């Protein structure tokens, strides 16, 4: 363990020295590559190491920008939620599962990324750093499936859970679409988007696929609303692309039912619905205080009746296990994230909520909090645009008018 930690620390030091002028890229790449290098670290070390590394980078950004470290309101509420979860677990030590510690580390990591993104306003390669992990994971998963691997295996590329891999590929795909729609990246990046979306589909994980679809449609709608002249051609082009893609897949005789596991032979969807029902039963009977950590299914563990360890819905998990107050705090977190993000940045909130509603769990909520952090950091893009607009308005209303009052010294009229 000591050797591994030493090598990891040296590697991070080299990266920090090499990319010290591109801290935005270093921070986001350090996070998105976490599933790849995290499997090499001893169990229980990866997430704390990620949090410590992001904290160090955030301190470097704060010193360089001469700004005081601040945490967005949604993530402050997230920290409060994590502290309350830890307190509840400490009050019931016999049921302690360590979810509270992982939740707190995830929220803190997201807070550091949100601060960095807001401070540097998505510059210095911040957005580019969000792609490497997703691209590597997506390509690896596509190659695994093409080589004969099964869809939605218990472990996919790099030995990762398919839901986790799908989340990383999905968030990278949404970042790509977000940057293209705000004209920060060229349209050639749609090729990267296709690769990332293909990686999500290859996992067969319904939550990330739903989240990606909802977020992309939202970005498409907001794009057409701001460009009325191209709304109809865009919609027609989208429908034609969907029609052509469907015909090609039908010609290739792709088994959609088998691909998306419509028959539910593995009881994945059925057990999840049963888990939701059991969690709701717990809420109706003990929703005020919750049944305790892990006891979401009718006041007991889901594993005792052959169901997952969590209901795969983060709100149901919080409410059924920890009570109404913490459920309200979680809702406040999501509402604040929506209100404090830019219009197109709200796509990241939709991604987080959609995934957390179908495949969410406290133990694996890192991407959920990161998506909310990215959403809140887009506020800096909105503020920057408003400042430019204000300066232009002041110039046109004031300075330009004052200039027009003067005559051309060469006698050719006003200028």
C-alpha cells in the first residue's frame, strides 16, 4: 500500500508540475480518469485520494486567481446533507455501512471542481479535461461488446460497474454537446459525441442512457429557442436522422428488445420496481425519521428478500432510510442547482436527476454531485456574457454618443 501511494503521489506531483499553467484541465482530467486509475489503488483509498488531489488543485487556483474559496449554495446544502447522514449512521453503529463518509467525500470533491470551474470560467482546458476519462471508458466498453462481451455485464471495461461507466461517458457526452451548442467547440466534435453516446449504449445501463437523452433533448430545445430561423430545419433534420438510423438498424436486424433487455430476463428492471415499492412502503409507515441506514425495504434490508442493497433511486433511499428532513434537503439541493446554473447548464441538472432517479445510490453518487457542480459553475459563463453586454450597452449609450457630438476635424461631418 505504501509503495502504491508513493507512486500515486509522485505521478500527481509530476502532472501538477507539468500542467501547473493549465490547472483547469488538470482538475477535471484528474477526476474523469478516476475510474481508470482508481482500480489500481487499495480499496478505500481512491475516493479520499481524489478529494485530496482536487483540494490541492483548488488551493492552487485560489492562490493564482487571488480569490477566496467559496462553495456554491447547492453544494453547501449537499455538505449539510452528508453531515446529517454521517450523524445518523453514528447513532446506529450496528448498521454503519460507510455510505456517509463516501457521500461527504463525493460532495467535497464536487465542491472543489465547482469552485475551479466557476473561478476560471471554463477556460484553461477545464472543459477539455472532462473528456479523457469518458472517451477512454467509452472506447474500451465498445471494444468489449464488439469482441463478444455481453450487454450490461456485472463488470464492464476496467472491471467497473456498468452504471458508473455509463455515467462518466454520459457526462462527457453532455459536456461535448453543451460546448458545441454554445459555439465553444467546432461541429466536428459531434464525432466525439457519437463515440461517447455509443459507450453509454454499450453498457446497457438504462439510467445513464435516460439521463443523456433528456439532457441532449433539453440542449436541443434551448438551442432552437434561441435561433428561431433554424428551428424547423433542425427539427426536420433530427427526425430524418432518427428515421434513417432506425431503417439501418432494422435492415441490420438489430435485436432492440434483447439490447435493452425489454423481456427483463435478468429481473433487473423487475427487482428495481420491487425495491421502489418496498422503499415507498417504508416511507408511508416510517417516513418522518426513516427506518435507518440500509433498511429501505419495508424496514429491513433489501438483500434479505433478494433485492439490491439500495433502491436505485437516491431520493427514495434518503427518505426511506434517513427521514423526511434529509429528503427535503436533497430536493433543495437540486432546486438550488437548477436556479443557480445558466440556462444550458441546467442540462447537467437534468442529467444528474434522471440518472439518480433510475440508477442512483448514495454509495456511487460522485457523478451526481459532479454534474450539479458543473451546472452551478456555468453561472460564471452567464455572468461573463452579461458583463460584456453591459459594457457594450454603456459604450453605445454613453461613450459613443459623446463621440458623435464632436465634429470631424477634417470637416467631413460627424463621426
